[in-house]
C-alpha cells in the first residue's frame, strides 16, 4: 500500500516571534517554489508562536501542529495548553510522548495514552513517539522497549486516520548519531507488526523516523519500506535543510 509520507518539523523551545514567522514564511516560499512534492509537511512551533505561525502558513499546504498538550479540557493547570486550544489555533496534529517530555517531565506510557485519547477526541491527529535509550540499545532490548511503549501508549480506537507513530532512538536525538539503515528498518518493521494487532488499518499508519535526520541521510532513510516520513528536530530550524528533507520524499 502506498502511504503519503509526512515530514514534521519539531521546533522545540527555539526562536522568538519574528524568528518563527520568518522560518514559517521561508518554508512556505521554498516549499511552494519547488513545485509538487510527494509528502505532507507539518511544522510544530512553540506554543507561544502558534498564532503567528498560523498566519504565516495561511493559504499554503503546510500544516500546523502542537508539541504537546494537557490531558484536561480546562482548569487549574498553570502553564499548560489544552487540545481544544491547539485546535482553536489551527493545529491539525499534536505530538505526545516525545522522549524529552518523558525524560524532562517524567511522562510515562499511561499518561501518553491519556493525552493521545484526548487528541483523538478533539479531532486532531496524535503523533505518538516511542524509542529506546543507548543503554537499552546496548542491552539488546530495543524491540521489547518499543513494543512495550506502543502497547502502553496507544489508546483504544487508534487508526491510520487519527494516529502517526514516530520512532526516535533517544540516543540519536540532537547528537548527530543515527542508527544504521538496517537498525532503523528492523525497528520500523517491528512497529508495523505490532500495530497489526492494535490499530485499525494498521498497514496505512504512518511511521516516522526521528533522530538527527538531515539532508545528507534523509533520502536513504525515507527509502526504507516501513519509513513513512520523518520527525525532524534541529534541521527543521533551517529553511534550506528542512525543505531538502521534504524534497527527499520524491
């Protein structure tokens, strides 16, 4: 089955308002100047810049997403953002379970599952992240860890329409290190196999690779059978690099 790839840029905690507008506008201009592409494109700016970036993306094919969400609809949750707020700002997707949320904020599979449930309920697409640490990779438990995270993080009702999976080996994020193509393929194939038992239309669920994706390695990674796009970190902050990764889908 042919799956339309997705290239998602996670800007993390970077940039002021003017930087975000310039980055979004530059991506739109470069993306549209390049003509037809073979993938969907998504950017996930810091919460504070969602409205500004939404304006910069208006009228383009580039999608807007949130980097995280709270699991409550509203209430006394200082500093948090609800999925309804993300939707109101123009978001179509929301990342949940990113390794930096799991590590920095102690988020576990159970909380990721609850957040993904709320994302689905609000009509957005959840990008659910899974991945192993270097210690787990060296111990040979990568597939077990990833499967456990999948089974613990995916809510009932998960389908190709409401969910994207992102495999991000924690040790490769922002380090410039990447797994071998064989290692990426092994994990993505295993994810596809696990999804067959817990997700509707599992053969059509997009599985992204994340972890030091750049213009130099994107084409080879994206050519792998069960890699259906990328969750891009540092390279998404550079217009030319991000758009080069987008063009690698062709």
